[in-house]
C-alpha cells in the first residue's frame, strides 16, 4: 500500500484545510457492486476479450475480473511469485499501486516496490498479450529513487501526449513528479528531466497517487491528498488540476498552481465511504469512469472498490456522477 507514517496521519488533519468545491451531501454513491469488492489502489481496464480487469495493491498485485463492471470475481494475482529483484526494496516482495494500459498490441502493467516510510523505491513494468492474471512477463526496473533524491519512485501512472510516453509518479517527498519513457522499452529515458507537477506547502507534503487524462485541450491531474491506510480514520480525498501542457504548470479552477498547494476537491469521504482515493480513470464505450477505493464504515473500515461515472462541466472540469 502507499506509504504514510503516524506523523503523516496527524499532520494530514492540519493539511486538509484546502478550499473545497462540493459538500459531502452532494457526492453521489458509487455504482452498486457485488462479489469480491475488497481492493486497494485499483486500476481498471476493459480487455479486448470484453472482460473488465482490476489490479490492485495486495497479494502479488491482486486481480479481479468482471463481465459487466458490477459483479467482480477474485482472480488471484498478476504474478505467480515475486520477481527476485523486488526483494532489493522490501523483505516481503510486496508491490503497490499498479497501473494498467494498452498500447502497441500489448498490455503494460506498471507497479511500485518499496518499504514503509522510505524513498528507497523502484517502479517496475510487465507486459501481457491478454492482460489476464498469470500471463505477465516482468521486464524489471523502469525508474528508481534513493535516500538522496527529493522524490519517491512509487505510484506510477502512464499517459501519452505530444507523441511521447510519460509516467507521473510520487508520494510525499515533495509530491508528484513526471518523467519521459522510451515507448519501445517502457522504461525511463536516460538522463530525462524529472518534472515537478504538484506538492503541498508544508511537510509531509501529503499528496500522492497521480493519474493524468486528456479531455478537450487540457491534461487533468488527479491526485490523492492527505492520509490513506488507516481504515475509518483515513482522510484521503481526490483533488484535480489541469494544464494545457502535459508537463504543467497544473492549476485549479481558481488559478492556484498545484505546486503551491492548489487543487479542486473532486471527491471526499461521505456516509459509509471513508477516505476516498487511490484513484485511476478509465474509458469504456466512450464514457469516462473513476475507479478508487474507500474504507467501508459499515464493515470495520475494510477497503473496497468504488466506481463512479466521470462527467465534465461546460467549463471543462470533471465531476463525479
């Protein structure tokens, strides 16, 4: 799971005082789901087979499959066993926060390997012809970070823009970053500039889990703010900003840069749905969907999958529906 420390949990309560654009009463409930709903940091895609696949933190990248987006079955793990290099970054071979995409006739699965409370981290990549669990071939490290770096190489999210392939990433450690990838290898371009996209004004810079989508002429950066992973005490919420350029600067609807703590509130905890975050966006049959996890207040804070339609205002800003 994405990392946070006890100090981060306490600090997040103080850092949560950003301007909001909606009240909890205005948030719609997610799509009713059945089956195996337990999940964390979901990434969802419709496979060429017609099935939907959701991969997540947990297990060796936990997998869920669905035929209709509504009923989900446990499908085991992406990998049968951890690749050996994962143990350079933790003792358990436990990967976090995957991202699935499709290009060049293959599915690409990015993920992070790290340990709690450190930026000694790595992002890896695997490919598959079908996108189904058990079919992935790992290709090793994409990008790494160490204790002397000002960023943290976790929470990858892939996007294409201007004929190039990009990866947004980051958690705490001064926030969200981006680097260009080689489309042939799927790995970081050697010597590429690490762009800075979003942060908070004060430590612990509680923003992580980026996801970028193009809508109209803008690129939209979605990110999780405050603290996850504390059950019903989680304060996760999703904020968004946009930019005409993939590398920024990203601003919110008031014009406040995300590098200066800006970000429109898209979704926060409401009712039983606590700590909404770990988000990704996917398109299905021409419609945009927001996938995320929440901690169920009616089930002892168990993390579960949530799906909401993502619509757009006439001014070009996203909203959940």
